[in-house]
C-alpha cells in the first residue's frame, strides 16, 4: 500500500497538531513556525515531521538544562564519588 507524502498545507496542519502540544516562548508564533517549516520540508512524511518536532523539543530541553546548570552552584560531596 502506497501513501502519498503530505503536500504543503497538509504538512502545515500536521505541524500545527504536533507543535500545538508544545510550550513555545513568547517570541515564537505557532503560525510562523508551521508556515516556515511546511515550506521547507518538501518530501517529509508525517513521521519525519514528528521526528523533527521531537528533536526541537529535545534541543529546547537541553538548552534549559544547560542554563539551569550554569546558574546552579554545584557542590560535590561524598555521594558523587
């Protein structure tokens, strides 16, 4: 069974569903993100789009963790050895 790849408007709709579940910063518009990504992801399947969104979420999480670690005062004690 062959399933066609989504066209630009279908990719935008898929992205809107996937990104709609994420917390975006105040400077990020879901409309702008979805339109930009839909226009630049030709030949992406729905699974490819889901992987792209997951990767963005992981990168956001990594940035948050690094920021917290940089702000934290790290103290080493015996349990770390």
